[in-house]
């Protein structure tokens, strides 16, 4: 008992990292896809810096055996949240070994595990804690050199951090031996397993670049990874510090929780961004691609010591991603993006009461206001000084944790800029400084015109038509023209027809898409012009246009359906699921409606990704094509690991339960559901 008392008194005054420094770890990992269990052997090397009686390792719901320090058995406590080693540790070097097993509740996900030919496994440590699947450290201040040996079926590719030292045959499996040279925080540990093809390149600085794509998406490789090497080479040059790791990989994973995640040396990203050239118009990976790579300096190389300073990661990654996009798409793109976020921040500041330097700040604040703070700072210091500050900052704190004052200290060495005032305005207060923002934005001609357009918002169409017409026919950046179309959405058709025609005649996909999205009621005399949107190389535009045309012109429905019958769309089948629902809702269009119903229901099943399933379920519910299988698939959605999809399932079930007949249907299918599905449905039935 005395050890426990000492533990609690000690850790009330200091973090463990002041007493213990974990140096390296080797994890020998096995994964059982049938039982969804991770197990293995672990070896940690650590230094005791000061005498301590209890050392902790974060470990959620794990079982442990054969725990030894320096080869000797040791007293330990398993709290189901931590492995606590109890001993009068003295200053010096030590080795810890043990075996463990766990069935992770989060942070490691099995996708389609029932299908042995199409399983995918991936991890997400940030915000979810790697300690759910590997005994590690939730405290970002503990940085360790991770080495992993992962044994898995040789038909699959295994991705982890660092250099692949070797791939050893072991019966029907391979042992993938990954090794790192420098330390990182545990949340950046990664595991991704799938059936991938790899395309290998080298950066200008000779860093190996490996781009992975699933076997069935090979035709989408180029548009998915478009500009990737260009982004890498640009960021290395712009940041002024060589990429700080040995290799860089990227791989898409199904049903990913976020857009992307910057695991050290191995970024994972959502299959939403696996696109063909048409899909690239609306879902390009460029920004996410650059953002996650920028994190390899800002987040992975230097890590914010606490969430109070999270902007040092997200604000920096957001800003440098914008700089990379500026290199690719130009100044107008860069300033237009900053203008859009300035409007979002201005609006949010009316209700958002939490500033940047607060651990509870919103993503918009950490990411976008953090990026704006850097834009302001970059302009104030000048390009040469700003780059020198960044270079000194990264080199001084490499492989360490930092706070905002650390960053400011590097600025003070090179500039007399008023950081106190800067911090107050951009990091410590809620309001968005619109005047300062507009002064910076006004350096761009397109934004000058955009601001003129915005000023006309409350003017009558007669007062502004001539000016708007001139802008639509000019070569100004397309976002300005989109703003004009959006400004017209509540005007009567008769007075805006000519301007809409000009917008369509720009032949810019995004401007034309704005026309499609804002003209809900399509007059007959505009039908022919609107129908041209069906031929735009944009799946998003085609989806909007097909639905609105079908809805507005019943006598032309067969023509629209014939034209679009072979459309698929994005990899979430947005066009195919829409077509099926419209075909089923068009009288006498199909002679085999059940085949179409079955196909749509199939897309709503667990065989598909959440985005596809949600597309299908939305159509089935909205067009009242529900049966027991649809309701079962909807209940299954409530058990999904993606909170957006599970919420979609719950929200729609609540609405359907208001109907007595639907309630009876849910009660009828209840006995045939899995235990998890029964639990979720019972909760909703009792509400």
C-alpha cells in the first residue's frame, strides 16, 4: 500500500517525464481478424532520471503477462487504464519486457473483417489514444523511438512508421520490420493493412516517397495523388528545414474518421479523396495532402506541449498548406481562401467565446484563425525574417515539445515586432480583426472586386446589374463570379435571367455549379440552358442538375434518366444511388423495379463504406422505399464507428418511430438483430 500512496502524492506535483525518459520500444505485433484481438511482445528501454517508486504506461483494457524489468519479475498494477510498475527505481538505464493482448474499443478499426479477401485495418491515435491498441503514452511530452514487427497474412500490405528494414516470410504470413531513427509522441504511431499497389518516387532531396492505392482503384492513382511530389518539394524549400524523417508514405483507408492524419512518415487519408479526373474538380486531395505533410514539421518534429498551444500544430499546418496551394493554383486562389475563412471567423466570433490560446477552442479557431495569425505575422515580419524565425524555431526544438512563448522567443531575437499586441488581438481575444484582415486581403485585385460585389448585396438588381454583368464577362477569378450568382439566388427569375446566362457562359465548372445549386425552380425558357449542366465534368454538378431537372420537368423525366442511366459518380456512388431512386419514382420507367430496389438496398448494406450507405439510405427513406432489410441496415448504421453515420442512423430512426406502422416494423425486426444492434434500437424505442 505504501507504493500506491507514494504514487498519488508524487504525481500530484510533477509529470512522469521529469522522472522517467522512455527511449525506444520494439513491438512484436500479431492481429487476429476473427476475434479482432491485438497481441504481442513489447520491449521498452528507459532511463530513470530521478528516484521514483511507480512508473506508468497507458494501456486501455489490456491483459499482461511475463512483466520483467532488467530480466527480473516486478510487482505491477493493471488499472485497465494503465500498467503501473511498482519498485524503488533508482537513477539509471533499464529494460522493460512484457506480453499483452487487447480487443480495442477504439483507435484501431477492422473494416469488413468478415470478408477475408477484403479486410482493411487502420489506426487513429490523435484524439483516440494509441494506448487502446498498444501500451504507450497519452502524454505527448513523452517521445519515443518506435520500432514495430507486424506479422500478417502475406496477401496484404502492412504500413507502419519509419523505414521497412526487412520483410521476413513466416509460413503464410510476412513479418514486416519497421524501424525509426528519431523519437515521436505515441499518438503518431500508425498501422495500416490492406491490399495496396505502391508507386515509389524520390523528392528533390532524395527522400523516398511511397504512394499507395487499393488494387481496385489503380485507374484513379494520378488524380488522387496529383501534385503530391510538387507539394513535398515546395514545403521543404519554403520551410527551409529538410524533411526531418527518413521516408514519406501516403495511403487511403476506408471509413476513416477524418480527412487525413499525419502519422509520422505515413499519412492516412479518407477514400473520399480517391478520385478520377472528373471527381478531382470537387474533391481534390491537394489541401489535405499539404496539410498532413506540413504536420511532419509542425506537430511531429516539434509538438505542442499541451492543447492550449494546439494552434502551433493546426494553425501552422493550415497556413503552410495554403502556401503550397498558392504555389500550385496561384495568388487569387490563396487570397480567396483566406477571404472565405475571414468571413467564417467573423461570423463565428459573434457566438464563439473561446480564443486560440485555449484548449477548448473550436477547430475553426485552431486551424483557420491560427493560420490567419501566421499570415498577419508573415506580412509584418517580412518574408526573409519570417523564414529565418521558422528555421531557427524548428532546429532549436527538433524532436521536443513547445509552447507559444518558445515560438515568440525566436521572433524576439530577430524583430522588435509588438508580440504582446499581436497575441492579444489574434490569440487571446474572441473578435476577428476584420479591418486588419481586409487591409491584407486588399493587396489582391480579385479580392478588391469581391469586396465591391459584397457591398452591393442590398442594392436592387437595377442598381447593380451593369457592374455585375461586367464582372461576369471579365477574367476576374471565378470565386468572385460565384459570389455574384449566390447574391442573385433570392432575386426574381425575370430580372436575373441575363446574369445567369452570363454565368453559364463563363464555362467555369464552379461558377456553373453555383447556378445549378441556387436555381431550385427552373423556368421553361431556361430549361435548355440548364440542361447543359448535365454535361459538365463534375459529379457534384451532375447530381444537382439531374435532381432539379427531374423535379421541375415531369414530362422530360424519361429523357433525363436515359441520359444518366450509366452514371456512377464519386466512389460513394452519389449519381448511381440518385438515379436508382429517381427511376423507381418515375411512373412506368422501369419494367423491373425490384431489381433496382435490390441494388439500392445493397448499397445501404455493411458491405459498403459509410458514405455510400448513407447516400443509399437517404434515397430509400426520402423516396419511401423502406422494407425490413432497409430498416435493418439503418439500425446497423447506429453501431458504426463513424459518429456522423451513427448519428444519421439514430436521427432517422427517431423520425420513423413517430409513425405507428414504422414502430411496429422496427419491433418486428428486433429479435433478428445482433446484440449490439438490439441494444441501440431498444434505447431508441424507449425514448
